[in-house]
C-alpha cells in the first residue's frame, strides 16, 4: 500500500506528534509512505526524515500559490493508494492530488472541539471551504466520537466516518517515581488563547495560597507569552518555554493539568497517563473519553478555576490517592490508547479504503 500524507507543516503540536508517531510506524510495517508539507517543515519534520520517511516541504505562500500547487499535483504520480490530509488547506490541495491520481481522499480530523461540541474553525472562509470540500472527501478518520456529529453537520458523509483514538507507545518497565520534595503541577500547552493557560496559573496560585508546598510550571510557548509572563511571575508559576524533554518533565511532575477550552484528543493527556500520573483536564473534545473522572484524575468544566484549584488541593493532600489515580490511568492508557493498537487500526482502515 502506498500512502501520501499532506499537511500544512510538522511543527510541535498534538496533531503533528500523532503523525510523527503514526507515519514512521506504518513505514516500519512495510507501508510505502510519503509526506508533503505545504507551508513549511516544523520541528518534527527532521525527525520523520531521520526515521526514513520521504518528506518534502513546498514552501507554499498560500493555497493559491500556483507554482506550489503544480509541485503538489506532481505527487499524484506514482499513484498513491490513498491521499491522507490534515487541515483545511491540505484538504483542498489533497483533494486535487487525489482527483488527479484517481485515489481516495481521506481526512484525518484533529480539529479541536469547543465545550458546546462545535469544531473550531477560527475563520469564516475556512468553514466555507470545509463545506465545499466535505461532500467530496471519500472517508474521514476522526480521533474522538464527539467529532462525528459536527463533521456530519459540515457535510462529511456519516457512513464514511471512522473513529480511531490516538495512542502512545510505552515501555515495559515501571514508570519513574515523581520527584521528591513537594507536589508539582505541570501544564503542557501552547501559549495560545484556546489553551486558557491563564486558568491554570490562577488556579495554581489559589492552591499555593493554601498549600505553599505546591509548585507549578508551564511547558510551552506561543503568542500569549507576554500577557501570561506577568501573571505567572506574580503567581509563583514558572514558564518553561518550549522544551524537548517534556516526557522527563511529566515523569518528574505529580500531576498534569490541561485547562483548554478547545481540544480533540490531546496526546499530552495520554502521555501523562502512560507515566502513571493523574490528569486534571477540562471537559472538551475527547478528554472525558481518556480521563475517568474521579478514577484517573478529574474532569472539570472549561473555565472553572475553582474546580481546578480543588482538584490540585485534593491530590496534593493525598499522595496515595494521587498515586492510585496515576496507576489506574496507566492501565486505562494501555487498554484503550495503546500505540500499536492505534497503528493497527489505521492500517486496517486505510487498506479497506484503498481497496474500496
């Protein structure tokens, strides 16, 4: 089977990390894969190349870049058995490649959902373009059941939508113990408005006023850095910036928080569960499918700072309960969000779509 993956870029993010795991694993199983990044490379591009994935960045200035579009259409030959896309611009370009090649077009949907269950399309023209291309997409692979209804409402064929949850690979050994010397709450998120890192900072500050031994930090960078820097400094929360050692940070933490107001099925939650750490997350997208409220962590309403504070205080006051929640999360991750099972499901689905 020959698969062509098309995306805007491979910068650091949940959807990008998912493809950074999936594509080379498919290659290792004998699937012939290729990657086309339309706009730029991104941090994960080099990692894919290092793992033997043929990848190219076209440097397109926009989807109307005629020269870049001609180059993209060149990837219709040799004919892929399926063209897999992610993102609005990639859907449009991927649809053109698939049509020229006579191959099925598969959308891999990672778009976040709001608390109301709507897919986030930040610009009106993106919604219009999505509605234009949706009926022509042959199949969709979503990452959470909660995406199905809004995808169907946008015009994607309901019978063509599969759901395959994200997964992560774990080692066979026991996870490391958290760092000693207090309770450490870590938020792993880009500093963008929809991530609502300000909620985490204020909630952590309130928890620290009751239990000063609680430490809090944020791993991530983004356009809200300047606004959040002052709030974090006044709250005793450390902004760590972009880190290449996020797994080590998660292993050293006592719990991970994700206070977003829009998510799909965050890889950071699954990575935290794989390390046997409890998760505090807002009820958006597929977070409730991953986190069992009261068993592997806490699921709170988006924007509810007090609920985040209460969860932090409960975990900090009862290390044994935090440990038990983390262990339960690790079992849940291995049962439901295992990397090998995820790749199995993608391979089977794509082979079926290509054959059909």
